[in-house]
C-alpha cells in the first residue's frame, strides 16, 4: 500500500467506519498482489525445471 493510501485513511476519524473499510480493502489488494507475484515466480521456476526433449546422438 502506498503512502497516498495511508494519507487518505488518516483523514478519516478513528470512529469512522470508512477508515476500517479502506484498511481492509488495502490489505485485500496487497494480498492479491502478492499472490499474483508468487504465481508468476512459480511459473518461472516450473519453466526452468522442464526437461528438454533429450535424444541420443551418434558417438564420435
């Protein structure tokens, strides 16, 4: 979450329900972003570990 997001959240009072809604929305977005980054990383790792089509050649 960016500093702008926290600045907007700080404008709301502690008793305001919108403050908590914004906080929960920000945490949800942060978790979704981490999940997307993790899935990209896992795909890259799986791509590296794929076995290439190995074929035997003649001995020299």
